[in-house]
C-alpha cells in the first residue's frame, strides 16, 4: 500500500486548483459571449426601455419586490403615498415616428 506524500498531495491540490480556475475562466468568457449574442439578436424595444426608466424613477421596486423577486404590492398605494396619488401618474411612452 502506497502512502500519499506531502509533496504529492500539494501537487494534486495546486494542479486541481489551476485546472478548475481555467474551467471557471472559460465558462465566464463563454457567458459573456452568449450574452453579447443574445443582446444583438434580441434588442430592447423603446417601450421596454421607457418602462424601465419609469420603474426606476417612481421607485416601483420599493413595493413590488419580495425577496428580490417581483411581487404584487404588499400594501395599498394610499398607505404609502397618502392622498398624493399624482406621484404615481405614469407619463405616456414616446411615440414612434
């Protein structure tokens, strides 16, 4: 029965670490490439970009998230904004020409 020496264990550790770091780097690079391909083949529409700006400006994510995921509001709008419902008014999307 052969025993694993300290030098052999160290070499296995370093070799495995380097191998998995290379695999990780390749997977990250592939993810970036795939994201670019998806971004170019499926561009974001003007309406979606406008909706995102409104979502951020009106801070809709304050009420409409639950554990980081989208969710219905946990309380009525009037509880948060009082009688100032004008703050929730959404401007129309820009028209296409």
